[in-house]
C-alpha cells in the first residue's frame, strides 16, 4: 500500500470515518439479483474491491479476501415511517458513521428497497481504496446509457466508462494546478521526493527559477497558514453525523449567469455556498461581518492521459470563502479573484507529497500533522461535474446523485456540489454536535443563486430597442457594476488570514 493510501487508512477514527459516501435515487424499484450480478461483473474488474487490508511488521498490504461474498457487500435496508427524504437522510447519516468491517474489502452498497415508490442506494467506499475522482470513474463503469444493456457491459460500455472517467467534465474541477501539471511525468503518491522531482521538471517550457520561487512561497504559506474565522462550524466532532441535500438547480441557468458576469460555473456555485453559510450563521445570531471560512478542496493530480487506476492521486488547496459579504455581486467577484489567485499554485502538489510522507511515519506523528492542517479549515469541499445525460444502474434510471468525501482531523463539515443530467445539487454532511440542522443551510442555496439571478435581471433595459443593442448595453452595465463592487487592491492569496 502506498504512503498516501496508508495515510488515509490510518486517519480513520470514530468521529470521522474515512469513507466516501454516495446516495443514488432511482425512478423504479431495484432488482437485487441483477444489481449483484452487475456489481460482480463490473466492480470486481478492479481487484482492489475483492481485497482486504492486512498489516505486518513492514506496513500495510492488500490481499485477496478468501471469504469474499458479494452478498456481504451489496445489502438491503428498509425505511420506517413515511419512507421519504427525511428518513433516507437519517439512514445515510447513520451509515456514514458506521465503520466498515476490516476483515473484508472496505466497501458496501446498501439498497433502500422502499424509498417512496422507488428505491435508493447508499454506497460507502473507504478512502484508502481510491480518491473521489477515481471512484467517480468506478461508479460510472457500473452504469449504462440505456436500461437494456447486458450485465457485462461489453467493450463499448467499458470504453465509454473509461472516457467518462477522464473526460466527463473533470477539466472543470476545482483544479488550479491542472495547466501547470500538463505534460508532466506521472505523479506518484509514494514520497515527497517524487513530488519535488515533478515540480522541477513539469515541462521544458517552464522556467525553473520561477517554479522554485513559487514552490518556496507556497510551502511557506502552507506552513504558516493561520486559522480561519471561529464559527459554530468549528469544534471537536462527535460520532453522530447528519446529511442533507438540495433539489436539483438547472445547470443551464447557472452557466448563463456565469457567462453574463464573466465568471465560471464554479465561481457562481461557490459564491452561492458562501452566501448560504453566511445566511445560516446570521440566522443563529452569530456575527458574520468580515467572517471567512476556509475549505480544503481536493484537486485532481492525474496528468491528462494517465492510465486508469485506483489509489489516491490528489492534493488539497485551501480556498477561503467570504461568507460575511452580503452583496451577491461583490461576493461573486471576491470568489472569482480568489480562484484566479490559486492558478499556478503548487500547494496541491505539496500537500500530496506531505500525505505521502506522513503515511510512512508513526501513526501518532501522522495524527499530529493531520490535526495541525485540519485546524486551519472549517470544511472539506468537492465540486464534481457528472454526466449530463441520464444513466442506468442494473436497468434502473438514476434520477438523483450525491456524494461526500470524508472530513479529516477535527473538521466537521463536508460540502459537495455535483451536476448530473442537466441539474446541479448541493449537499452537506455535518457533525450533529456542531451543525445539527444542515438542511437549513441547504435550503438557502437556491435562494442565494436566485438572488444573484434577480440582481442580474434587474439591470435596466428598453424593450423597444434592438436585441443586439440591449445585449451590448447590458454587457457594459455589468462591467460597470463589476467595477463598482470589486474590492480595492489586489486579491488576497487563498491562504491569507481573514479580515
């Protein structure tokens, strides 16, 4: 087992299980026999899903489970009461806090047979198997683009899943170092030395002196990064977890607003997240003026064209969200500027190398390093663009899809944004002792986006004028508004202290 994968295995604790948790909602009831056959035929193409973890004096290893049973890993559950969204959320929260059996492969799919008039599935996969980016590709390999595909999938389905894993919008991930890593040697998660060799030879066209200077600056910023604002989101988490997610928001509307304002889809969504969290804190009577929270954002470190594979190949970048800015335009452009400041950063590569090193150190030392970094942030956040056409699992159409990555150390909030089939959903997993009501934050997500949309639509225009003139003047008005609300001075780097 690599150093990075070992680090994630040993981070597991009762207050934060190192599991990636996904919830899929189907349009129909799920046939268990076909689902188990599909999982056996497609998931077990990856040998890791039939292997367990063993430890000896030299470290951790993967070995085939001699008592592997698909029935142990694809299980059933039934909801009580109204069998609706609230009951499904409670079940997902309980499963997110339940440890996986270390005597067998570290994954489990729980089919909820009576969710409303259809079915749902809660998937749990340990982070030591792979990171969320790789596991999206794994989950896509289980699905089809039509309900009547053969269980084995066939070569066309396998090629389509592989393309989806690499090309299904991953270029739109929060990956500010993607351009820097383009054309680089493959990054291994084994040790920090390999990361520095990558940094020294990313491409022949890059200037080494500039890279060395930036690496030194980013390493210093990572080491000296201050804590973010103290809010009710921070604290020592307990065992009980709570999850919530929003109804899908039309992705086309988000893209249109982003284009009109000269910002990316990520900028618009992250600004809405910041507004939702700020509104929640204010509703609790907490001060929000000048409050900022830092989220650790996973960044894909697989170079373009890298072969398929599991394991962990991602770094973390710290993104500060201005939750205390009420003006939707100003908040949006503040987020945009922070994202621009992250481009060209080597923090993700440095954090990947750091995880590789601490995975080789004694467990107590690793825990101290992880806790030190975790105390600098309030949340872990992922933003993954999924397929934009409907998918089918075991012949049943997936109507909603949501997932969360684990929170390491004492971080008690996980934020997830996932787009699928023309919609985008916002989800939270929180520690019950810190944020017992994440649905109140989730409920604000749509209203924050609609506030931005309404502000955009309220720009004055004359219905009697030609459309091209209206479009030209609207663009000019938006540029003027952008200049009015943009904060003075250069943007602060993402790791700068709040205030």
